C-alpha cells in the first residue's frame, strides 16, 4: 500500500484552522478578553428574509409526501440554474444555463476541478494567494510556478511571457489583497491562456463587491474567455450562505482540450462523485437571486462596504499603508513597525483582542502584510479600528 506522500509537502494544518487554534488558546488564557474577529472572511449578517422564507417553505415541502423531493439533478435544479443565468444577464454577461453547475461552494469546486487535469501540468499560482489553490495542487504533486504579486505591480501579476503554463489561477477581486484586475489586464490573461492552450481557473467569489462598471465581474466579460476559462462563484459572501452552502461553476461548452469537452468531463465527474445540493438550499439560493432577495442582499453588501471604509479610513489616518477595501471586503495592510505577519498577529491579539490573518499565511510575498475583513458586525468593526488606532496610532 502506498499513501499520497505529497501530503508531506503541506503545512501541518490549513491556514484558518491554525488561526482558530491560536485564538482558542488565547481565549483560554484570557477568558476576560473581548475578542473581535476580522480573520476568516465569514459573514455576520443573516440570510435575507426571502431566502430564509424559501428555505423554510422548502423544508416543509420535504416533510410531505406530495411535495417531497428525493435525489435532485446533479447539475442543480433548473429553477436555480435559470436564476443564476439571469443574475449574470443582470450585469450584461451571457452564460448558458446548461454550462452552470450548482455546488456546495466555490472552495470545493476549486479543489475538485483538478480531477479533470493530469498531475503532469504546470500551474501558475499568484503569491500571495487563497491557500486552497496551492494546497490542492501540492496534494496532487503538480509543478507550481509562482506569480509574484507585490506592491510594485499593485498585487496584480501579469502573464509571464515565455513561461510554460497549463493551469492559471486568477481571483478578482482578489483574496487576500482586495486588488482588482481591469478589463485590459484580464484581456492580456485571456489572450495568453488561449495562445498557450492553458485553462484559467477564475475565482469570482467576491464579484458582488465590484461597485460600478469599471471592473469586470466575470471573466466572460472578456472576449475569448469561453475557450480558456472556468469560473467559480458562490452565494457565501453575496447572500450570507457561508453556513448554508451553495455555489456554482461555469464550464463553457466551447472549452475543449485535447479533443475533449471540459463541460462533459465535469458533468461526468459530478454525476459520479456528487449528488447535488439539497432542495431547500437551492430554493433559498433561488430566492436570494430573484429581484426582491437581491435587493436585501445588496443592502447587506452596503453594510460591509461601509465597514471596509471605516477600516481603510482608520489605517489612512494613522499612516499605515494598505490596499483593497474598495471593490472588496478585504483590506491588505502593511504590518506596523516592520513586524513580521505572525508577530503582528500576536501583538495585535495581545494588545487589542483583534484577530486578523497574517499575510505570510497566503505566501512568501505576504510576509510583512496582514489581512482584515469587513465582514464583522459594524459596531465590532468600529470598536476594533478604534482599538487599533489607540494601539498603533504612532505606526511610523
Ligand atoms: C477567507 O477568509 O479567505 C475565506 O473566507 C475563505 C473561504 O471563503 O473559504
């Protein structure tokens, strides 16, 4: 018997599990501490009323013989795929309902999609990066080429001409930095991928934070993307589904490699390894995406946007360099006094009780940086930023 030894090349635990462990230890030692969590990007506002009502109604249907649903279609109910198609149409993007696959969230699909690709591929991964892209490829033993994201390129790496590439991960608005690619930059990536025959795995989980039409919300806003890109999205941040779980992946019919349709392969993979998302969750997701539900979701997004403004204004006021927080719930800041990311994590927790995410947890280029999220309760975010202002007001 041989185990997958690639697991030996992973960090001991997943970034957010490590942080949760450190915070639990701190709380045990300081039971009196009033801890404010601005670490993992977990929402704090509830499901919108329309989604919660639809969820409850559908659960009731499941309790009655006449309305009971057994196994659903693995690709997702048509009512939800139609609602997603309409959601895209709302910002001018045409996707076919048949290319949409409903899932329990973008994170799972971002890992599972790798079933479609040989381990003998070169993967381009930005650094810093959402750890799932890296860890899932380390597990499979793929060759990884890091794309440096840093202050000099605005944390938005561009195609490395001459570099072999099979799979390319892009996330915009970016997790962890909050940086956002514009149309011209994404066009360069799409052209590069089409030239190389590479596939872009585009994580659009934060698209709903884009305010106005200046930045693309979907890779399919870019001409040529349907022959080189798979898009992953989620209702987690848009509609407070982090605990309810629903996302979707778009695999365009036009996307083929080595004579095989990736859409057909993904359908084959999903029908074999996945039995779909529960009926009540899909009804809740549909209700969130319909106009009345969406209006409520947008009101929630405004609350987070305002919190992001509070974070960035405080950091500006005390002279701490930062980016993000405009089309994104994440603010990426430099650690004060030249501290390392983990030193600042400990210092911040000790001095203020505020939890954030060390930039180095997202990669080598994240060292010396720190991520704060705007997903906390607004009063808690204000309180946290006031504590940060008092503790690091002389950040120079
Ligand atoms: C994050 O904090 O980076 C996200 O919440 C992680 C996720 O969505 O899985």
